[in-house]
């Protein structure tokens, strides 16, 4: 996959937020982290701990004094903001921005995204460095995001825009193996025998269809061997209870 956008944190206030932003980046294959005027203790143990394994992104971060210096080598820049800055700039969502970035990648163009301080967001002098504003469409009555959440949304849309190969839909089965057809057949015979005994399958002309329906129901479940054993146990206990009740005991 492409190296993707540079993630530029402008005047970040908390070192742990730098760490969580780095974690969000690496989740989506991004490593180019740039910091503008971070606090002197930004590379603290809290940042490394919050990165939760994305240490190399934090340790590889480049530090700049100004936003202009941080974006100097880039050809296109997006600025994240949820507020109207009364500037004439095109506005993207994270998804449309990611699609535009993908087009730029094919052209060999370098690009990045600006994120502002946690409490105040980007200043207008930062935003003027950008070509395009990116705004996340959220609940208009409450659209507050923390820094890492915002980075994650942008990074995720970038990653998805590249069409990552995802596993086909499947069912987790833990450590158990899917039951063999032999084990399933043994359960079916056990179940059908008891259903005959209790009279559930008493209508002869309907029995074949009912049996097929019951078998198909369990076949769709992709039962594990352990689950088949559990079903045997359930049938056994139900039969035992019925017999005891019929004998007047509990």
C-alpha cells in the first residue's frame, strides 16, 4: 500500500494524545508523523505507553517550529476543522478527501493533513496553509472529537480507499474443529429417534419433509464437534426428564 498522507499535529498539548494518534496511524498503515511546536516533554513515557506498540511512529516523528515548515515539502494539504472559518476553500469529508488523495498518489504527489490543538483546533493562520478543508459529518448537535479519533477517521478512510483485501465473511469457531458429517449423522439419528418416540414425527407423509428441514437447520449452523456433543447431551437430558416425569419422579 502507498505511504499515504503525512499526519501533522499542530501544537499538540498532551503527549499521550500524540501516542494515541500514532496508534491510529499505524492501524491504517501510516507512519509519517509531524509535530509543530509540541511541548518540551512530548516524547514522554506517557506517549510511548499510549502508542501501545506504535512506538516507531512516535520515535520517528519529525518536529518543526511552524506549520509552514511542516508542510514545505508537500504539494497538497488538507486542514481538519468543524467550524466555519469564513474562508473560501473547498470542503471534503474524510471519504472524499481519501479518494482525492488516492488520485494524487498515482501522480506521485505528496500530501498531508493538519490537525489542531486539542482544546482550540487549528488557527486561521494554520488553515491558510491548506488547499482544502476536511470536515467530519457528525451529529450537528454534538460533533466533538478528540485528537486520536479525528486522526483515526481520516486514516481509516485513506486505508479503505486503497481497497484492502478483507477476509470473506466467516464464523469464528475458537479452537474447536467443524464437526464431521459422520458425527452430524449420528446426532441426526439420535434426534430423529427420540422425535419418533415422542410423536413429533407421527404424520407419516410429512415426516420426510420435516426431517429434511430439521437437518438443514443444523447443517446451516456449521456445528463444531463439541457443539454436536452438547446437542446429544441436551436430547438425552430432555428424554431422561420426560421418562422421570412419566414415572412420577423428579
